[in-house]
C-alpha cells in the first residue's frame, strides 16, 4: 500500500456490501479517496459506475476540504434489498449543509453539487453526531 497507508487514516470496513474509510483533511485526500473508491468498486465488479462515482466523490471531498477542518469519511453501500443501487456518502465535521448554487461561466468553483444532482438518481444531506453527511445514489446496471 505504500503512500496510500499514510493517506488513509482509518479503514473502517471493506467486507461484504459496505466499505468505509476516513481520510485526513489535506489536499491528497481527494486523489486517495478517488483511487480507493475505484479499487473497491472494481473488487465488487462495479467498474461500470467507477468513473462517475470517483468523479462525484472527488467533488464532495473537495467541498469538505474547502469548508471543514477535520477528517473526511467516505462510505459505499450496496443495499441488499436494492441490487441496482450504489449509495455513496461523504461526511465531514462541519454541521452546515452544503448549498447548491448557480455558477457563472467565469467561476472556477461552485459546480460540484450541480454535478452530483444531475448525475445521481437522488442526493441529499443529513446531520450527524458531529457534522454532516452528503449522500447520493447511483443506478447500477444489472
């Protein structure tokens, strides 16, 4: 695992239909989260949603880095009762929910939540014990 071991500060669970990781709040977390998610999806035989999942995770981890100061959690869930759904969650310690906004053409930021909203089946946020979770669902081809 090499450098990845230093960048992932906690692998909570990667068994069965669920995988969870915690990443430090530093810029390398985006790249590490993206590659970790791709690797897990490959292991599950879900390469068909690897690109879009990695892209949306990148957007949400980047948002967490821009606004929060603590560790970032990423969780993938394949609900047993919904075989055609992949649930993805990104958590951070900031309690404020993200705000979707209309980015102007010259804006360098502000399109992440629009991308999540337009690329997923559903998405939303929920408060946590210490912070919030932004989640989205992707359709998995069967």
